[in-house]
C-alpha cells in the first residue's frame, strides 16, 4: 500500500463550539439520552413534577408537549428529558438495561443517519395536566462509564410513566453527550445534537478546527470552550488546493478497531473524489485509492469503493510492501478480494416496488486476524432475475485469500447496519409496513447462529 506521512507543526487555535445557553426566570436546563423503562428500577420517593408550557424543539422538529405521552417535565426548576428509544436515537445516544449493571447510557458510537431518520412524537389524544407525580430512580446508573449515585444527585434521574427522565444540566447535556441547547421566551427550549467532529483515543482527542485542520489535544486539557487550545498540536490539514462544495462536508472523522481516520472530498459531486487519512497523535498518513473507505489492521488494510453508481467487485486488501502500481486500475485489480458478483460495504437493497439503491459507509469491515473479513454485501450480478428481485443485503464472511463468500445473517433479513463488539455481532434490518413501504427497523438484533466472532476486531 502506498501513502505518505506529512509532518505538521503545532499552532495555536481556538476551538469554537456553538453552545448557546440563556438563563431565563431562574431556570437552567440540561439534557441526557437513553431509553429507560421504569419497571426495571427500584423506585424511590415520589416527587411533584410539572409539564411546562413553553415550546420544545428537538433537532429542528417541534414537539407538542401538551399532548405528548412522555412530555418534557420540570423538577426543582430544571427541565427533564424523556429517555424514550426514539428521543435518544434522534439525538445520537444509546442505552441498555440489565439486572446486573442497571441502566447504562453512552454516546452512540457509529450512529448512522438511518437511525435518526424517523422520530416518534408519542402523541396522545388527551391533553396533559399541569402537574404529576414522578419517582426518583434508586437502581444502578452508569453514564459514559461513570457510575452515578442517583439518590445523592442534586437533580436525580426520575421515573415518569415508566420512562426514565434525565435532568438537563450542563454536566450531562454538553460534557457527556455533546448536545446543544438554548432557551428564549419566544422560541422556548431548543435541543440539538452538536455535530460530533472529534474522536477520543482514551489519552487525547482528535478534533477539527477551521480550515480543514485536525488537531490533537491531551484528554486532561480538552474543553468545549477551547480554554487550552494552545496545548493542542496540528496533526493533519486538508491540502490547500481542495475545492469544497455545498454538498459535501470538509471533513468526516470516524474510528474502527482502535484506529482513527478522516475523510475529505475534493472537487464537485460528480467529478470530485474522496480521500481517507489515518490519524495518529504524531501526524496523518493518506491512503492511496481515491473514493474508498479504509480499515487498517496493521498487517493488512481493507477497503471498499464508494464511487457512484456502485459496482460489484469493490472489496480490496493491501499489505505493507505491496509494489507501487502504475495506475489505480492496476492496483485495484491486484488487490481485489471476494466474489466479483457482489457489492461490498454498501447497505444496498431492492425495494418492494422494484427500485433499488443504497448507501456506503454505514458499517465497517471486521477482520478475524486470519483469513476472514465480515462486511455488508449484496449479490448484484445474479443471473436469476427472480431470485435477485427477492434478494437483500446481508452480513457476509469473505475469504481474504480466496473468493469464498458466505452469508451469515438470514436470507429473509435485509440488513442495513452491523458491528462486532466484544466478540458479539449486532445488526439492524429493513422492514415493510402494512402499505408495503420500506422503513428502517431501529431495533438491535444479536446474532445467535453458529458463527464465532471471538477473534474478530
């Protein structure tokens, strides 16, 4: 594989994050995220809560709080957020409850736009009263790996209508979940998910600042207001001749299997090209192969093409020491793996009405360190037209050394997202409603077949 590392010198930059907070009438707000069920917790003492009359807007969508089954409420002059499934998905959070761990809430890593396409307003016919009784949660609560002693919190988590409610304080809203919120008498409460263009490696964070520059700062020095920006160092910057368009963001940051990456686009929507950079605290290295998503496992780098329209046979494997190929075409021919009849890396499906299409970059490539990778795939070149019309995208195991391709998920499951975490494969599927319309099913399913993922990263 061919790439170059460009050294950069540290420069002082100010990190600007738009978090507008206005204190009104002595009430200050805060947020959180996750879906909770009150039946799962031991409820503490009862408290009186109120349904506020001000307007509430989430990611630009106005909520009818007066007729909402799970309305925003206030307690001790603090607004509380209902941690329903769709509220959390809409703002990029995830939660899980088990009898052993209690409620665990995290920023949803790898949240895709599909999971945020649909928002359930939980509307009911009857109008909410002005006040109700809620209960204080007494069970175990963990937020981003930090254990919360809820009964001792000044603004504890509450249970109302069997749903967990979070206090909208700066600590949870901004520091833990990177949400932005503001309040005014005219517009009411406005909540949005700050575009999370940073990555944490545990010791520090890569983040984007102005002009397509990526900085790295130690975790102890990180702050949203840029207080210690002078301690950050520049590790990569987009080339000066880059032409940005209105349709493509300057930079996208993502992580996979303990590696950190940036993608940027040059040129326009049709004639432009996408580029991928591997990020380290000491600098950045750009991969060869324009238009690909890359997944670096040190001894081998896997990638798939995101060119439009998608084409089959777009999965590649490169190893250190591979020759410098004379052309991109020669390189892709030499490094292509898998069955050339399949499109890889795309959530590609055929709809009930016969239309077809998909999106790249929804899920990654997972490697077992031996001879198998797991990736989304769809058999594009299928000589049986009837079978192709009924086919769908699934998770496949692909042999690195040969062309063997084996479907792992069920034939009737149209998968649009998956990940392998701690030896377990999780995935989400596409469904149809009573009108035969396609929709994304946000429920996470756990693979329970014979395939083992113990060595998969």
